[in-house]
C-alpha cells in the first residue's frame, strides 16, 4: 500500500473508532476529519502517532488537541459553510484547517509567533487560502474582522472574556473551555440579541489561555 492510501485508512480508522462511537454525527465534520492530513501538523518525532486518540506536544509547552475534541468543537459550531469564524489559539493550525473546510473565512490568533508562523506555512502547503493567521493576545478577540458567526477558543479560560461575547454575531456560537487550570467544562454560548444561552457539554483539560483577560503567565 502506498503512503497516501495508508494515511487515508488511518484517518478512516480514527473516524470509526474515535468519532462515530462518541456521537460525532455532522456528516461534513466527519468528511473533513477523513481528509485533513493531521500528520502534517504534528512534529516529525510524533508523526507516527498523528491519528491516535490523544493530544500531542507541538513545542512551547503547547499541544495539538485530540481528534475527537477537534471534531466535537467543530460540530458544536453548527456550520453551514458561509460563516466568518475566529479561533483563539492557533497552535499547530490543525483545528483552523478543519474549520477552513467547513466555513467561509477563518481568522485564527496565536500568542507564540513561532507557532503562528509554522501553522501559516502548513496551511499554505494545503492551499487553504480562506484561513488567516494572526499573532497576538486573543483574549481581546480580533475586532478587525468582527462580528463572527462562530468563535472557538482552544485554550482554557478562567471565565469567558467579554470581548469574545461582544464580537459574536446575533445567533452566533462561542465554544470555549472554562474552569480551573487543570480541568474545565466545554461550554457553548449562543447569542440571541443582547442575551446569551449557555450549555455545559463535557469535562475537558486544555492548556491555559494566557493573556490580559485570561490567566496570567
Ligand atoms: N487549536 C490548536 C490547539 C492549540 S493549544 C491546534 O489545533 O493545534 C492552545 C494554543 O493557544 C497554544 O498554542 C497557546 O499558545 C495558545 N494561546 C494561549 N493563550 C492565548 C492567547 N491569549 N491568545 C492567543 N493564543 C493563545
């Protein structure tokens, strides 16, 4: 079997063993998880583990999220294809790539310039021209392109930053892990005019969101 076919079957196995049994049902999300080459977002020394059921180190004490969590957060955004999205916490760029195939336009912001540059390069190799990588503190959102129909935060916040709620479009969804440094609940917020609904989804453990309206360094 050639390498491409092997990787494709690894992704299919990932979908069947990690996503389908855990109620990832959105057909488009499943299709994108079957296609995005996660191994390209993982450092060479971990590449053989790219399709396994967990997070992996990407340098600077940060991690690329578990495939299931990427799929779940994508599904929670309820995307139809035309949305403008903000991701806080680019990391490897993998989640941004998945969103790039599911939405119209993705802005992703990362506080470590080296990670941002590496992610930008990987996204360019995939030809994902609708994903823009920004460097900065995403706890203040990214006012320049607001409002967003969806916002996803891939680092753990002590509380929901007000700027992210302000930058959410009417009807928009915000998916964010909120809680202590070691353990959080994934929350989905939905804006209705000036009101917000919030649901707790599952317990999770993300690296901390560090910034002005997050955790202190
Ligand atoms: N979505 C990433 C997962 C990244 S881990 C992926 O698919 O690989 C979380 C990332 O959030 C880390 O890279 C960390 O540096 C970044 N981060 C933490 N606080 C941040 C902040 N205030 N603004 C922007 N990025 C932040």
